[in-house]
């Protein structure tokens, strides 16, 4: 039995190729011992991350990623049958990877590695049809992924009991518990994934992924939105755009006002100051180098511009002298001295 399960996992993994499914490098027999060489993952498992606490956004990202891996497996005719946090591993860069296909079933080969009458899977994530030893398909994996989704959102398993039998009984008869208010928006998706009757669930991973995509599009962190909420969101976006436009107009108005004040102030400032064009020297009377000359030019420019920004009471004589010079009249200094 163990030998068949081992070879079954190696064969199934070798037939699957996806970035979120663990990679098998080699499988064979050496010195009378069978071996399987697969990708080494040292980023821990999902169980540890759930214990550390997860955000709804992180839960949706992992739900989508593992859903994509299951979609590939289902298209190949492979049902995992043991979806649980311990079988979701992580690479060093944080990429989640679905592992442990030891009890997976390959429908293309019509084989099963279980003994008749034996329930397979982990009780905490067991689909009702598995508990009843009924035929399984992709909807079985969707159920297990739904239980994981609940656990990622709440930090707890949905069903608890004194023994595995009690837990299985709840999977068969009790509805999925209500989510806390903070994440209650995900309840419809969760209930669809964990319906007791497989016919009431998503038809498979592909349909589930479409629902998750719609959910994520309708909300920034992934929440189900009604039509009213969509209209409200559009209204909020229009208000935000309108607010930005008003702020921009206000800024333009301030700049125009400031420019006008500067222009008007030109008529009441000190007489025009001729820019200094002589040799630049330091405080010791030593000529400065070319680099310092550039600094001097800037300071000279500011010295010539400063009067235009200086608020000072108007002097009639100085104002008339300034106007005279601007108009290019001769002997301005003599006329307004």
C-alpha cells in the first residue's frame, strides 16, 4: 500500500507542471529502496502563517494561487483529496506551492490507492462526499480550499470536536459558521465553496477562480459588492476627482493673485538697482575663482530682484524716477533729483 502510494505521488507530480505545484526531479529505486527527489522548500507552510495571523488580502491571494494550481491538476484529471494548510508550502521568496499528492486520484487512469471502505483525507478538511465514501471530483478540492479560506480569515478551524468522528459529523450536518463582522463580506463566497451538496458548490476550480476575480475587482482588498455599493463607489470617485480639480483651481488662483501683487508692487518699490558687474572679491579683497563667480552672479541677480518683493511705502520721487528710466527719457536723474 505504501509502495503504491509513493509511486502514485511521483507519477502524478511528474505529469503536472505549474509554478505553484511542487516540482519532481527524479523517482526510482536504489539498493532496493524507492526514492523520489523533489523541490526543496524552506519557506514554511500555511499552517504557520495562519497561526501568525493573516490579512483578508493575503488570504485571497493564497486562495487564488492554490486555486490556479488545482485548476491545472483538475484539467489533467487529478484530484488532490487532501487540501489542508500543512500541504501548502512556501518557497524562500514567499511563493505558495501545493504539495503532497500522496492520496491524489488520477481519473484518467481510473485508479485509487485507498482500501475499500476506508475514509481518506484529513478530518478537519474532509468534504462530505469523502466522509460518505462517495465519488469525488474537483468540487471536493474546492470544499477543502473553502475550509482553509475560513481558517485564514479567522485563525480557527470552522468545526471542532472531541474526536475526528465528531468533526466529520459536523462536516456532514452543520453549515459553515458565520464569519466575524470585519470579514463577513466573504460569507457568500465561502458558503458557495463549502456547500454540503457538491451540486451546490462551484463546478470546479475554474468557476471558483472566476468568482474570486470578480470579488477582487469589485473591492480593493477583495469584497463582494452589490449594485448599490458599486454606484456609491463611482460617486465617491467623482467626488474625489472634483475635490482634486477644486484644489488645482485654488492653487492657480493663488499664483495669479501673487503674480498680480508682485506686478503692482513694482510701482512702489525702491529705485531700480543696477546689478553689480565689477570684479568679485572675497572679504579679504582677493579675487574669487570661477566657481565662486557663479555664486556671485546668483547673489547679484537676487539683489536686483529683491526690491520687487519688498513691501515698502511708496516714495513719489523714487517712483517717478523709476518710471522715467523705464520709458527711456534722457536726464532722469537731473529732473527728479
